[in-house]
C-alpha cells in the first residue's frame, strides 16, 4: 500500500519540479531579425548592419521575449507581398527596393505592426534601409539594435524571467500550488497509514 501511495506521489512531485523550473526560465526582450525565404520566415544568420539584401527582398523585425533564436517569435504578418508593400514606391534607376515588416510586439503594449518600402543604394545594408523608413533607431555600444522608431524608449535586450513574461492566472490557485498541496496530502496519508500498520508488520 505504501508503495502505491509513493507511486501516486511521483507525478505530483514531478509537476511541482517542472513548474518551478519553468518559472525560473529566462529570456531576452529584443528585436529579432528575419528573412523572408519562399513562403516562410527564416531567422537571419547575419545582423541588419551586415546584411545587404537584393532588390525585391522582404525582411522582418519582431520585438518579443525569446530565450534564443530557436524559439524567437516571428513577425505576425505571415504573407507579406513585396509588390503590395512597395506598390506606392516605384522603381528608381540605380536604386533597389526592400520591403520591410516591422512588428512591435503585442497589441496590448506596443504599436501595431506595419510595413514599409525602402528605396536605397544597391549596396545598402538592411540597417540603412530601415533607417530611411523607421527613425529614430537606437543602438548600444556593441552595435546591437535596441529600438526601432523609438520603441522601446529604454533598455536593450533586457533579461526577463518567465514570471514577468507570462501573466499570472486571475482566478484560482496555480497548477504548481495544487500539485504541491496534493503532494503534501499524499505524504501525510502515507505517514498515517504507515504508523497504523506498524504494530502488525
């Protein structure tokens, strides 16, 4: 019987540990940079200051909390069309056009996503293209892009814990609390049962 109770305890304890580990996970709030490859977004392998897009390229920026490039949030505009974005910017001889998608994050705490068409020199970088349509830009001393169009006003790739980026539930206890209470109750039950059974063991 004691063994069965311990087996019942194991999932609850694992749930508590898993919840604790998740709560301690940290990410960074920053502008991620994306290339439009075919029909999907691909995390850029170079920064905007060194990338030199071709004429007709579509590139995106997304401000969000991410732990690393593997789980970075993509721009929410899933089907950007170069011809549509640059429809109001006719081709200019000796220049190239780059379509940009700028997603400031969630609608609750940031401006809505927008698109822009940059007309720049043939050898211009993405950073130079961005500067023509979304000033002011802000960089840190390591040349990391911190703000687009002045957003955010402060900070640069600040570390954010899971508690800060995940809203707490408004009603009822959390899963971790319930799991902890379950574990304590099962432990108590096991101790009581064991003490009652001991004279007969």
